[in-house]
């Protein structure tokens, strides 16, 4: 006997109608989704399939096998590399969080003199390529560096250097200090949106600044701190420059350097081994990002902004403000002054043997003359500029259109947002291996060309363009578009003549940001470049590997000056249109 529930028929019909509406996709959305799938799916499939198949000499797939994973997980070498990666990522996150949170609290919560300049310093630090930043710290802390020289003069010379930077602690310190400016920028946004009246109440009740910071500020910002620590840990988990320049020299391997060593020579590449390493790292990063998203979902438990009379307050530290100003000065010294200073000093030396009194008499411009002479260095600069401009120009308008369709809820538009964010889970070195497999197996000879690097970089930075564009479109009220539509304008006209001009400030800032990220990357283009496609970041990496330290420093200083100008323009643009703190 059938039982019919009253109202069940209409409810089922309404549910079916909702599902049909969700399945509807506008033609434009379908085209953009197809483009995104073409960009993302092939490298992912090649990466996964390669780890399960042997390859013939021509690079084509041969027989299915689990040998690569069996060798990987049974090898103590993999276990030690994974453990090193965990220690390195966790330690780097702790160092970055400590430095970043201290700066953010001082800037956002206190009346410390000069605190507003910290934003400019943090953004300007983005202009220093990470590989150059690592080299600077190796020069400072190396065997003949000024730190070891000073320690030897004070305590006497021993059998070896007092500090061995080519170790785990060296990796943690260099990576953590390098991530401090980014941590500050992210943490300052968290503190800026937290009501400071709780800190004021604690101070009025007799608690000191340190106890207030420990008991109130940190607890209120705990979700942000934990999420930020996890995010920085993920970035460190997939970082490449520090493990390659610092770790390999000290025989400290992590997963990213294992992938690089498996795939660095196209003539003797082990496709299966590099694919298995890459897939393993990709799965770990996906799990960490999933954990990060779960953590972010519980942040509502710590909300303090009620909408009733909320306004951030500045705490008067009294005479303590000079101590906090000194702390900011020390961090500025660590993040900018010392790395830049040692690079400038080294670039003026005919050869590097540390900072000595005699070395100041050997200053010359010879290295700059070599760098500026016709040759590969000029080619590197030109190729890098082409790469940065092309990548940013491809990503920005494409993501602007995708974000507009997603925000305005065109049928299937939300799918564009989700697809564009997929590359975020790929560590740079993993994406480099994935595209290496694609380009080697293409019938068109793209491997080793600048086009291949531009293509991979555009895919890599799609998520960043999508976030910028999404935030920019959200600020545009629909009434403006409705007015144009009512006047008879089509969708294309509305997007080009209404949306793009209004979202232009966000797009300019996005363009500069993607340009900065693209030209500084080492891990992504390292396995894709070939003869005639030299890039600045990869050239700096190679110069360090070849021991050409003074030429590296001169080239780095010139490039850094240019990038600092770009960073300054990015900062001014973002501040003018209230796109940053």
C-alpha cells in the first residue's frame, strides 16, 4: 500500500527545480570553465599517471607499476626527509609568527613612534627576491661572514665557525625571518578588526602591557594566530629556495629538494620517482589546507565586533613606547638593513672573503660593468620583464571576468571561483614537475621556451588574481549595472564600460602584485627554462651554485632597486584605493 504525504509532491518538484537551476550553465561560463579545466587538468593527470607508469626513452608511458611508491615509502631516506620537512615548516612558522605578531600588536594597538612606516617596510621587502634574501643571510652567517668573524674576535677562534648556518636551525631562521613581513601584514588585518576595549579594561585593572598581551590580545586573536601559523607552515612546507641553498649544502634534505634532485636533469630524469615525490607532497599540502579551512570555520567563536559603537583604540604605552620603537628598529635591521647592506658591500668587492678592514679599500664598480655589458645578464633581465608583464596581463583580465560572473551569480558562476582556486594546492616545485611532464610529451616543442614558463606561471597565480578581482567586484553595487542594462546595454558592454573602470584600482594593484610574485619565483621556472630563456631568479640561483658571489650580488642589487620601485608603486596604489592596510 502506498503512503502519500501531504505536500510531498510539491516539495519534491521544487527540489528538482532547484537542482535543474544549479545544473544550468551560461555559455560564457561554460567556455571559461573549459579554459580553466584545460589549464589545470592535463598537468595534474600527467603528474599522477607518471607516478604509476614506467616510461620509455621517448617519454611515453609504458607499464603500470606501484614500484615508485613502494620504494618511496619503504625508504628511510623519505622518512627522514619528511621529518626534516615537518621540523623546518613548524620552526619557520614559529619564528615568523613571533616576529610578525609582535610587529602587528605594536603597530595596531600602541602609540609607538614611527609605527606607520612598518607597512611601507613590509611591502618594500616584497621587492627583494627570496633567493637573493637567502643569499644575503648566507653571506652574513657563513664561515667568513661578519657574524662568525665578530664571535671569533670576542671569544677567540676555534676549530671551525661558531655558527654553522648550513643546518636545520639556519634553515628555520632564514625562512622565518623572510616570512615575517608577510606575517605582519596578515596579522595586522586580524588585530585591526578586533575590539581593543578588552585590552584597555585589562590595563585599567592594573595589568601590565605584557600580561595584557598574553592574557587578552593573544587569546582574542587565537584563531587568527593558529590559522596564520598553519598557513605559514604550509608555505614553508612547499618552499624551495632555503632548502636548496641552505639545506643541501649541509646535507639536510626535505621533500622539495628531493623532488628537485629527481627531476633536475632532463637527460637522466626519473619521471616515476619525481612524480611519486610530487604527488606525496601535494597530498600533504591538500590535507594541511583542509585543516586550515576547518580552523577558519570556527573563528566566529572569537568575534568581538558587534556593530554597536565599535572603533579600534590605541593604547598609550607611556615611556614603554620607546622600548617598542626599539623592537621595531631591531626587526627592521634584521629584515632589511643587514641583508641589503651585505649585498651592496659584496657587489663592490672583486672577490668575497668576508667583511674586513682591507676589503673596504678594494671597492670597485667592476661587477656592475660586467652585469651591464651585453650578454646573458641583459637577456635575463629582458626575459624576466617579459615573463612578469605577460603573466600579469593574462591573469588579471581573465580573473576579472570570472570573478564578475561568480559574484553576480550567473548560472554556474560559482564553479569558476572554485576551479580558479585549485592551483593554490600545488606547491611551486610540484607544479613545475607537472608542467615538465606536459611539455615534454607535447607534439609542439614548448619545453625550454619562455612561452612554457609564462603558461605555467599564469596557472600558478590564478588564485591570487581571483581573490583580488572578487574583492573588487564585491564593492560595486548592482544598481550601476542595472542602470546600464535598463538603458539597453548588453552584458559585454556592461562589463567593459561599467565594471572594468570601477574595478580598475583593484586590478592595477593585482597586476603589480602578480608581477612581483612572478619575477621572484625560482621553483616554478627552474625545471622549465632552457638555453636562451634565462631568468633573473634562476640566474641568481645558478650564480650561487657556481660560486660567482660578487657578480650575483651586483646583479641582485640592480634588480632589487628596480623591484623596490615596483613595490613602492604597489604600496601607493593599494593605499590610495584602500586595498591594503
